[in-house]
């Protein structure tokens, strides 16, 4: 009872710990393709977006653990008038690997289709009820980052955040700024990625994704656990190969996953005694064959 009272007093004294935000975002912009006047109107844009991502409370509940390290690199491609912009953005996130000072790349995607209106120094508000081409785009990726991070710590723990991302997609697709929010047959598509994550046929993959990180990478540097860790990492690959025919050959989820993990597989599995694991990887992820061939040689 005393411990409970002490905990309550501690939380009352330090309420910021309860309200800790989820993201530790770094935002950069590139405006080289814009006219001088447009560049000047974007002087504070990067800092405003960074403040928005780092200060919004996306989960509406106490956040446990470290903030998620993530990066938003924005490349402006056009400005049609004083307030209308189009841009591309590269979004990446990572999580720490336990028992080490290393991190694991969780996601790295390029989104080529972002159009929005922005006035210099305009306020950015977190609003889950209405769709806004600027902030809703940021919210979508915030929920995606949080969901993938949660999935790496608990089986299917990211589902509620993926559902929030889907809600944004649906609103975006029915808005006047629907480009990029509707389902398209492209190598990368926001709707397709969320559809995959919430599709029941990918649940086994998401559970293996948890095992790969929590009982794989996080055990790799623990004393006497390396072989167990490797076995849990390999399990994901073997199951993907076994279930390959059940998945869409152009699955956006698997593309995003392998774009982030191909280098990691090559590094961690290059000493794995059964080299057929790289044959399996080439079969299910042919786009990174050269990396796997190089790892086999080593």
C-alpha cells in the first residue's frame, strides 16, 4: 500500500512523465527547386513541423519507454502560388537494440505525393476529427511509426495505431486532396500499406516480426543467447518463404519491410551456419539479391 501511495505522489509531482510524447523527430527540408520568394516563406517550416511531431500526444495515454527516434526529410518540388506546395518526403524510424548501443532500422520509405497549403508561421493543431492535407499527412506517418514500434515489442500491439492511420486514409481519400490517399497499383501506396498491416493473412508475419525483434535482435548481444537469437530471426524468413504464395507478390508491407531490413539480414546472418537462408531471402526478396550474394561470400 505504501508503494502505491508513493507512486501516486511521484506522478502528481512530475505530471510531465505521464504525458511524455512518443516521438523524437528530426525534420529537415530541401527547397532548392523553389523560387527565392517561396523559400523565404518556408523559413520556419522545418522547425514548426518538428515541434508539431514532438509535442503532439498521438496515443492519448501514458507512453512507456524511450521516445521513438525518427527522421522526416522533406524535398519541396513546386510552389504553385503563395500558399500551395508539393513535396516528397523520406520517413525513417529506428528502435534501440537491447544490450547494445546499436539501433535497428524499422522503416524507411519515400512518399512522392504530398500536396498541401501553408502560410508562413501558420499554427499547426493536432485534430483527429477533421482531415488536413498538411497535418493529417504527418499524423498518418506518426501512427505508422508508433504502430511498427509497438509491434516490435508485443505481438500485434500496433493494431490500434494502424487503425488510426486507416481512419486518416479513408478521410483523405474522400477529401478534395485525395491524391496519394486512394488505393493505387504503385510500388508504394499509403492505403495499400495500412491494408496489408490490418489484413488477417499478414498476422503471422506481424507475430514473427515481434519475435524477430524482441526475441531475436534484443537477445543477440545478451551473454549465451546468440544462437537462440539467430534462430528466432531466421524463423521469420522461413515462415515468409513457406507462406510466400499467400501474399500479394507486390505487397507494399513486405517491400517496406525488406527495404529496411535487407542490410540487417546480411550483417547479422552472414555467420549463420546454414547458408541456404540467403537462398530463401533471394527467393522472397529478389530486389536485394546483390546484398544477399555478398553476405554469402563473407
